[in-house]
C-alpha cells in the first residue's frame, strides 16, 4: 500500500540499500557519507529513515536536514497540494530557480553543521 508513511519508508529504505549495494558499485561510484534533506512530508520520511537505519544499520546515515516537517500530517498534505498548485502557475524558470535555491540552501546547511 502507498500512502502509509511506515510502509513507504520501508520501501524507500530498501530502495536506498539497493542503490548503495548494487547501483553505486556497478557505476564505480564511491559514497563516503550519506546525508538526507527532506521537505515537509519528505522531512517526515527522512526522520523515519534515520530511525529505521538505527535498527538495520545498512546505510549509516550521517546527517539529516528536516525542513518544515509536518506536525499534523493532514494539514501538511493539504499545504503541499496547495504549494504544488501554486508552483504550477509559475514559469518553468521560476520553478527551476526555487528548486535550485532549496537544494543549495539545504546542502549549505548540511555541509556547515559540523
């Protein structure tokens, strides 16, 4: 089932383990650390992934940056839908600018949080 955070996170965790153990070695990519950035519902998933990784210890997640994690999941989903609709009205250039800004700020914060 999709839409149940606990099950979604288990699927996502297994996918990330697959990427780490299968795809990266095949592509000859070496990851030295694993960091996650999550926004809204993604922040909830990132926090749950970290918790799951503490049990299974397959990814060894290092740092998390949780941006606006939902306190009220229903409210968060409505807000996310509203944000998505607003973003659809933006030009492609504006959407790209916002996306790049979120990523760059997230990486800056994760990289500076020693």
